[in-house]
C-alpha cells in the first residue's frame, strides 16, 4: 500500500505493469437493451440520449483513430506509453460475438495497448461472450466493468435500470468462474437513498468476488429523466459535504483488496445541470483525503473478512 487511504488505481497499475498506464475511452457504436426495447426504452433515469458516450463513432471515428488520438493526448500529458482500451459507451457486450471479437481485437492490436476494459450491463453477458473475454484474459489484462448502481431492487426499479440485484450477483459469479476480473459501478446519492442504503450497497459488494469498484456521484445532466425530476423539485443531489461523508463511509466498508477505480464522476462539459460543486474534481478529491485523515481511517476500516481473490486477479 501507498500512503493513500484507499487502494488507488494508478498505483495498482504501476505495480502491475512497472510504469504509468492510462485508459483510452472508446465509442464502438453499440447500443443498450434498455434503449432499443429488449429490456426497456429511454435508458436509465440519470442518462440522456448520449449516455456516457463521446459520440466519436457517430462522427465517423474508427476505434483505431480514437486510439491514435487518445494515445497521442495521454502520451503528451502524462508520458504514458501503455494503455487500456476502455469500451465505455453504452453496453459493450451487447452485439453478436463475431462483431465484438472484431472490435476487441482491433483495440488489442493497437501499439501500447496492454488490456481491455469492457463497460456493460449484467444482463448482456452470454456464455459465448464471457468465454471470449476469458480467452483474452489469459494473455492480457481484461476488466469487465458491470453497472450495478445500487444493491436495492426498489432503487433499480425507480431509476429504470431494467435488471435486478440478483441478475448482477449471478453475472459476477459467472465471470469469476472463468477467472475474469470484474469492476462494479455504483452511484451514491440516487433518488430515495439515504446513508444506510448506500452503506448496505458497500456491504453487498464486499461479499462478492470482485476486483474493483468505480464510484460515481449522482449528478443531473441535460435531457435526462433525472433532470425532469430535479426541475420539478422532486430530486436534489447530495451537497459536497454529504457526498464526501457518504463516499468515505462507503470505502471504509470495502475490503482493501478492491481497487478503487473512481471516487466521483466526470460530467460532459455543457451537460451538467447540478450540482455545480462537482465541476471542481481536484477539490473533491482533496476533501475526501482530508476526511479520511480527520477520521484516522482507511479502506477496510469497517469491512468484514476479505473475500478470497481468484488466482488470476492476484497475478502480474
């Protein structure tokens, strides 16, 4: 461990690869079953039509071009020479396996790419796709980034996720049985959730065979269902102090084996409606570390016994 009060992603990657590694965000032009009618329409409450995407594919940018631009930018800014190809936009296992194979292999063939990070939903994981990812994982780093958001079915229904907590649990175990490393996405400050519900989500994650957690703030973006609730006065995001408290509470409940991939969100410029404070990410990160120091605590301070890691997750 470094002096960080939590298991930091950057430090973890430096230990694993011997140098700085940066993620390059990719848009593969895929969609989501919660938009095309298979599961639902309109997407999750907090998403707009663009979702978390960059729009690069719609602008005609191939994956290789996106990788070229990302590698040049990150190399200039950070001196990075190694990269993880991050399939972020929408559900990146929601396509025929042959199409997915072509996308993944295009990314893996790019110079300097040491692994894949695949953002998707727990209800978009066929055995064939999991087997494909497991085959890559025998040679390269592969992270399966699965959206959960909350461990409460009533919240998942309210935010129109279109899957249950049980679906997520099953998906994590199916991935773990193949030796895949899984990163859970959660959101703090969702409508109707109090600190007790957020803490229960942390305890739920602590009992799963995960290797990482990515934590987001629930912010309001233009064109989302959440914006309509916000403008009607039916939803208010957490204020800065409440978020810092909830975040530190959450991490104290997670075992130190879990790598923390993110501590807050990054709204697209021009899309953020509220809260304004989340634009100053550097300040938020500073406040989080100060709160850990004030408490004299760290990741795992209040966690139960660690869940054993799969052998593949402890290698490298």
